[in-house]
């Protein structure tokens, strides 16, 4: 999606795309794909390094916020933009599964 967003910025897309909508930049004009490219590795590293319950709680809250944003964006895909985006749906499902997985780690800690 980062590549597609850059292509859209250069005017190189031949078809409409979700990366061209305002919802593709929810936070301060930063592309959602850029935030995801930072979030996923950071969350993975933080999970690897987390040692106590308070750290897992912070990670769960971060995963829960990402899952919430995915709910908003999924709603937008279905009812506002009405555009197909398999990459988007893949990231939404991953966000929801990460929230569940981090919740399980929190319970176990």
C-alpha cells in the first residue's frame, strides 16, 4: 500500500484506489500504510521484549486502538468508499487477531 500511495501521489494510478481517499490518511496526513509499516514491527519487537503485566497492558491498549481504527476503516470500505481492497481487509483481520492475541498474552502474564 505504501508503493501504491506513492504511485497515486505521482498520478500514476490508472484506476481509483482507496489510497486516494481522505481515509487513507487518518492521522495528521500521514498515510495509514506508513503507520502500519512502523506499528507492526514495533508491536512485534515490544511483544518479544515485554516482561511484565503492565507492559502487556500497554501493548494490548495499542493493539485495541489499531483494531478500533480497523473497524472504522472497514466500515468505510463497506459503506462509504465501497471499494475493494484485499490489502486493507488483510490488515484489518491482522489487527483484530493481534488484539485477541495480545489480550491472551495479557491474561497469561
